[in-house]
C-alpha cells in the first residue's frame, strides 16, 4: 500500500483524509501517501451542521486545537436534541434526547423504576441533568475546562462550509496531504477489476492502491463505476426533500440554543441549529404527502415566528434518496459519506458514520492487496449492521408517535413499513425496558440509552417486569434519582450560558490538552 486516493473534498473527504493521515503518522515513518482530489466545479452539499460527541475525539486525534475549531467554524455546543410536537402535536408536547447516559447506567436500569413512580418528572429530567441545562441555554463546560474535556457530555453545531475548508488547511499544512483541484472524468481498470487510476479534466492521471469515494451523492466510483446497487429505504423512511435556509440572529449577543430543535410538521420536521453567528434551519419532508409550496410556507412561518424576515432569505432545495449502497467496499474502492448513502438528517447520524468508517479503515489499513479482501469483508459486515441499526432507530421516532392528524403519521405506523428487526425489539420492550444486552455490538451508534430516551420521552409503556423489582434494587434506584437531582442543581448554578462560553473562548481560548 503506497498511495491512497480520496475523491471529494466535502466533510467526508477531509475527515477521512485527516483521520488516516494522523493514524499513519502516529504508527509508522514510511506509511502510504494520501492524495485528495476534489472538483473545482462541483460544490459540496454544504449542510450537515449537527454532530455527535465522537467528533471531539476525531478532531483531537487529528491534532486540531478545539479553540481554533470553535473560532473558525462558527461552532456552538450541542447537548442533545429537543423533539417538539412529535408525540401528540400539541403546543406543550416535547421531549429530550440528551447526550449524557442515564445516571449509573452501567449498574442499574432506571427506566422500570421511573415507570413505577408514575407521572411527575419527564424520563430525561429524572435520570440526567441535560434537559435542565438545555432549557436554560447553558454550556457543557467552563472556560477553565481543558480542550475537548467536558463537565456535561457534548457535541457541536458547526458551519459545514467553513468546516471542510478548515479541515483542508489542517490536513494540507500539518498532516502533509496532497491536495489536487481537478475533475475526475473516468476510471481506468486493472486486469483484476481493481481501479488502477483516475483520468482528470486537466489531462493528468492519478494512480493509487486504495481509492476512497467521498464524491457525495454522485457516488462516482462505487455507484457509477462499479454499479454497486443502491438499497432504497423509502418504504420505511419517507422523507425525500429538504429546504434549507440560514437565519440571522436578532443581534450578536442573542442566546444560542444548547441543543438541536426538531419540530414535527404535517409531513416531516423542521431542524433548527444555533451556530455562534447564525441559525441553520430546514424543513425536511415527504413529497408524497406535502407539496413544495406547502413545505416552503411552513418553513417561512417557522422562521417568521422566531422574529426573522423570512421573505428576504435564500432557500436551498436538496433532494434526498433515503438508502445506502448494498456494500461499501468493493475491490480496492471504499465509499464514505453521501456516496455510501444517506437516510435523513434526524439524529445527525451521517457524520458519525463517516467518523466510524474512517476510524475502521485507519485501524485496519491493509498492508497490501492480499490483505484487502478480508478487511473489506469485515468492513461491509460491520457497516451493513450499522446502517440497519440506524434505520431502526430513526423509524422508532415515527412509530411511537400518537399523531393522527395527517396520513404521513398514520402511514408511518403501518406495520408493513416497519423493519422486522425493529418490530421484534418493540415487542420485547413492551415487557422490559431497553438494556445493553438487546444489541449485538459493543460499539452501537445509538446505545440502549438512546432508545430509552426516545421511547419514554414519547410516552411508550413497558409493562411491569419481575426484573429490577427487589427492595435493594429499588433503594439503589432512588439513590440514583437523588444523585441526579443534586448534580442538576450543582450544574445549573455553575455553568455559563452557551453564548457566554463561546464569547470567552473567542477572546481567551481554552486550555490546551
Ligand atoms: C438536508 C441534509 C441535512 C443534513 N444534516 C446533517 C446533520 O445535521 N448531521 C450530519 O451528521 N449529517 C447531516 N447531513 C449529511 C452531511 O451533510 C454529509 O454527510 C456530509 O456533508 C458529507 O458530505 P460528503 O462529503 O459525502 O459530500 P459533499 O459535501 O457533497 O462533497 C462531495 C465532494 O465530491 C467532489 N466531487 C464530485 N464530483 C467530482 C468529480 N467528478 N471529480 C472530483 N471531485 C468531485 C465535490 O467537489 C465535493 O468536494 C445532512 C444532509 C442533508 C442532505
């Protein structure tokens, strides 16, 4: 393995390049050279502003200073997602999917004990401090907390456009990645069917040993060249169109929400992501249930309600084909990012998959062609599992809803649209709360805690099980609820607001790790 070629300079391309280069630099002196070729004519998709906490480790491992990243990519801190109007559609209907695990989650399952207590606090409020922090717009750390460390677990909201440019600069200047601006026009094959080289518009030919397809929805290498089939999941996840808009704050000191706000609509939902200098807002909807005009009207009304002049803004339309390739690594080509597939923006699951894919390639980088087939086989098995788990988790949000005000919500609960794997889990969870053993892999994208937050946030009922019923378990649970209450009180008193912390970081920076 002498040369790795990455096609595409969006977030997927640069995150992959940086992750591989940092790992190679750390592990050996004479590793493969990495080249990233990107079209000067095809723009990046330019959306994708919500992330998972994994991004902290991804950036840290690449040698990026968190202070630089926050200052240059319009970043704010994200502590989870608030889902409004997803359960009944009423004005006061909301729940949180926070980023902190329920209190003592590795020792005790608090869900049955919370269910026993009956009404009162919401599930997320009872087991974790983050709902309270988000409702107050607080930050997840202090200015004295070192870079990437947290007081409350967090991810980021970021500007997708500036992020890929920021990564590009770091990858080229600090990690020695070769960057070529050119249009890839065709693929040249070797006798064994591998990709030998790429021919570009400038007339140059780029040869390599491993080709990573980060060419976005075009899927230039895996989709167009190799014709690896696309597995649509539109029968399960109905959304296929997004309208996105950038909304200014009323003034430069306006509060920044500490979470992604997701507000359900008649046939989809609106995302609202607060960056440090503006909000990113978008309506993602199912065109089978809602016209573009209706979707645009709803988005404008939402933007107007927040005080912005909705008629003066530019709206961008993006078509989505929910689904993924049947496999992701074929011959000497592996697809990462939109070229591998995309489901929908709910729960920001795309970038986390990019990070996990790049990480697995970096950890298992085949030394030569002979080792590649077995690595590819394992990669395909792992990621087929992960895509299916994510499809299940996203669908969960729609099937627990009790909304019946629109066919979109009613059809979402039709059994024929629910994967068998999810139906089986739903049946299990009628009798016992989600727990670690319900899943096959140790490193799940969405762990049992995420399922608990969604299910119980949406009022799902689990019948009393004989498990967890002893007096000693009950006592332990009460102690955990109490611990969470104390922790919440402490954090609420000491944490600054999201805006205050961002301003301080811009002025003074965070302590280096
Ligand atoms: C509406 C919407 C909302 C989203 N929200 C989120 C979110 O909140 N969180 C999240 O994690 N993800 C989200 N995503 C997904 C996220 O945007 C993508 O995963 C991420 O931006 C990575 O995109 P990419 O790099 O794969 O593709 P792109 O950004 O499209 O980049 C493709 C690259 O390929 C290059 N290219 C294309 N053709 C050629 C050629 N012939 N020769 C050379 N280069 C070429 C282009 O120049 C470009 O550099 C969202 C996606 C959509 C559609």
